[in-house]
């Protein structure tokens, strides 16, 4: 990360909140790598790429099935949160600390609406897991600051749960 920062500057990262309904309760889809590290789907942006283009590219490359007839049409919604990495450490903040003039990374979290049914395919040694909101809430020691903040980020939206094991719609609360 230090070498990349020296050559390119601030790292821009985007992540997707994918919400599904399981047993009439919202769950967030997270990816898990071979080491069991849980994260939201997404990744780093290219130099001249917009956030929506980059997030759509990352979701398509990492989660769309190889069969084009099963491809998901990603509907990237609004940005619900921004986290900052002030140093070359793992620690991130939901705000830019006032003493930090040159942050190392900005992470933007977007709501992504899923169709009623869809198929996913993830890279080898990865898996997708649905984690209920109640398990994430106030549980930073297990899920980290970003995942544990998701219930708060989504709380201003009105989630309309559809039939079991399908997507949800999110509308901004008025």
C-alpha cells in the first residue's frame, strides 16, 4: 500500500451493500476469503474510473456467473457511508480525523439493489455468506468497523422485504 500511495496517491475503494431477505429478516451478503476474512464485495478503483463504473466492474468480475444468460444487472444506488484510512494501518474511521491532512484511503459504501432472483459465482477459495443485521449491530470486535456500522448506515432507508431468499428494495426514509 505504501508503494502504491507513493506512486498514485489516495487509494479509492468502493464496496456494495447487498441485502437479502431470509426468514423475514434482512441479511447482508458478505464475501469470505480462504482465511475467513469477511468483507463487502467491491474493491479498488482504477485511476480515471467513476465510483459506479468501478463498483459495477468489480461486482461483474467477481460475482457474475460465467453464463451470460445468468448475469446480474447491477443497480448501484446511493452512497450510504464513507470511511477513511488515515495511515498505512488496518484502522478505518467513519470520518476524516481533523489532524489527518493526507489520508491513505477513502472507502465508499453503496447500496446495490438486487433483482428478485439472481445467481452468483465467486472466485475459487471464496464464499458468500448472509449475515443478519442483528448479528452485525454493535459487533465491531467480530466484524470490524465497516460491517458493524451497516445497520446504522441502512437505518435511514425503508427496506421492503420481498418473498423469502430474494432481494430487497430500499427507499430513502422521508
